[in-house]
């Protein structure tokens, strides 16, 4: 009935309350296996951080000594840093968090209720705690880990299971005699609500496609490592060969130019000698020829008067 609806002005004396932590920057890479590690250089910095949305904090993953093979693809195996599962008393770097149970993470401030995040079945369980009422089932062991192909940065296999646990304590009204650990020093126990067994693995079809791409990269790499140095050596040898013959050609041209210059000088000398010889021959021939002598004497004799010429009429 709309007439019976109303607006809540206050609740428990509070008019305003915060239902979330707002928005802030985070540290670590995304858990998305398709894009989270694509631009990460695993050859230089192998350990990396992943931001977990459920716990709202980054986790460090360490490179395992043994590599793995997923669908015939060589991969690097990474496992969760053991320091990420201990409390402040065991590791000072964890003091920034409110964790109070080894092997679990206190996420109460995220969900606004006493909440723990843990491995499924509290693996590894806190043997010293008397308020965790759940033992580990070895058949359900799930360790966090990544199997990543280093060249492409593709997560071939991802295993990040997670369990939500809520604290249940007795009250003076509801079940005052239960939720008490036997012989325990604290009231209330952590009860698991649910867990999700997050395991992602590349399919056989996609693995086949990825293997083809990796084989092409290997061929290209081998070509770059083998062909380019060979081509470089050939170019150096060819350049040296051309340079040697270029110097030899320059020296040969220089010698040829000197020979041509000497020959031109010789030809000029021979030509001058031939001209002088021809002139001398002409002069000698003219001195021996009587016609030339007559012509010479005739042309150089005094001019005779015209009256002395027979048959000349004035």
C-alpha cells in the first residue's frame, strides 16, 4: 500500500552512515588473465603483485623453482608468498592490516561485519587458534598460483580459490549456550559461509593457436640471431672487398694517368721533330730543284720594261 510507505530518517540514532570505503588507488596488477600480465617483463622482474578484489589488498607471488607445462606450452609457475598469510606478530610488514588469524585475512572493514577471507576449509589452518572450528580437508586443498607464458604474458592456468567466513557469537537472547568453542578462551566461532574454487585454464583450442604464434616468434628469433649476423658478416666482407679493389683501381688509374701524360709528352716531342724534319726536307728539295731556283731567281729579278717585250703595242 503506497500510503503506508515512508522514508527512513534515522536508524539507531544515526542519520548518516558509511556503507563503503569509497574509491582509492590500488597497488598491484589485475587478476584478469587476458590483460593483467601482457605488458609485464618476466625476464627482468619475475616476482609480481596481484590486487585481489575480494580482500581489497595486493598479494605478492613468487617465482617457483620448477617450471610447468600447460597443454605442451612451457610456463613459469608462481605461488603466493607465505608471508601474505601470517599475522603482524610473525611479519611486521603485515601490521598495516587487522589480521588476527594465521592463514586468513581480516576483511571486516570491507563488508561492515566480522568477516575473514581464507583458503577453502581454512587451509592452512591456524593450529594455535581455538576459535576456528574447521579443520582442513586434504582432498580440497587449493593453493594459489599462476602458470604464465613469459613471452606473451598469458596466464595459462590460474588457481585462486577463496572462502568467506563470518563470526557467530552467542547472545543473551539467541542461543546463549552455543557457538562456544569447547574449552576455548573466546566466545564465538568463525563459520564459513561459502567459497568459490576459482580455477581458470586455457582451452586446448586456444593453446594450439598460442603454440603457433610462439613457434612463429621462435622462427623469427632464430632468423634474427642467425641470419642478421650472417648478413652483417657478408656485408663487411663485401665492403672490404670493394674497398680493396677501389684502392687498387685508384692506384691503377693514377699509374695510367702518369703513363698517358708521359706518352703525350713523347708524342708532342715526336710531332715537333717531324715538323722540323718536314720543313728541312722542303728547304733541301727547293735548293736542289732548278725550277725552283729559276722561279726563285725569276720572282726576285728586276722588272723588265714592257717595250722590250716582242709584239707589245702601246
